[in-house]
């Protein structure tokens, strides 16, 4: 796991991050951190669990969203996906305990609202140590702890989507275009409805206008003679 981020879902504010200095393929962490930060700002409207491939790279992002926080990690593509999400689940559980220590455990407490009021980044920088401890259990997918974690995760029903990093990072532009097209269709539909109503009224006027005029004229003559 080359890097791990925790960020606020509403705006991508980074709460804590941890990374290795260099990947197994010799790649520098700085090569991936920028895309990670871009991704953190794009996931708000995405699924709660997603794997995102990095183009021309041996690494893949995995993230989950819980309690208004996105938990994201970058792993080698060969690393078992379910094991990556088991790691993120463990980080999430440990972070909930961190929130209890930070904000208390009294009844009715809303940890998400506390997170939303945080103003400075890296507010939970000390949580880095706990992430490092959890990573040790997953560093080697073949060790007994990792195998047990993988077995536990396989027993759970999970829906994990898989996308390409470029699709994810630029999806908001496509959504914007689709939204504009949808608005144009709505406006066109309303205009078509108005035009259809006018055409229907015009057709009725042409069909029954002369008859209505004769009836009105006869009624007027009758009223004038009687009164």
C-alpha cells in the first residue's frame, strides 16, 4: 500500500495521510499523490465503494465512504481487492474509535457534524500511527493475519465497482454536459407543448368558427327583436 488518505467527503479536506517513500516498482509517491487529491474531490457523488485503475501504472486506488469521510488507499493491482477493502474497513473502525476519543461518547453525538466543522487540514495527523499499525497486518497478503482478513471479507456480501481513473476524474464534465442537454430537452418539451396547444385551438377555430359565428348572430337578432 503506497499511500492512504482520509478526507472529508463534502470538499476533499484531508484529515490525515500516510505513505511509503517509494513503491516496489521504484515509482515515487509524489507521482500519485496529485491524482489521489483530485480523486478525493470527485468521489462525493460516486458509489460508496470503488476501485479506480491508474493508467499505465501497476497501481490501483480503492476507496470507501463512511460517516462523511472517504477512506482511500493505493495498492498494487496484484494486491487482492477484497483485502484492500478489508484494510479500509479496519481503518474505518479504528477511526471511529479515534472520533470517540476526540469528541466523546455521550448519547446522540453526531460525529459527522463535528467533522464538517473542522477548518484546518490534517486535523487527525496523529492517527497516522494507527494506520501504520493496521498496514503491517496487510503488508504481505500471504501471511496468516492477511489470509484471515481475506476469509472474513469473502464471507460478507459486498458490491465493489471498478472504474478507470480518467473516467472518474473527468466524469463531472460529462455529467455537466448531460445536465445541460437535459435542461434543453425540458425547455424544448415545454415549448412543444405550448405549440401543440395553440395548433389545437387554431384547428378548432377553423372547424367550428363559422358555425359559432352564425349561432352568435342568430342569438343576437333574437335578443334584439324580443327585448
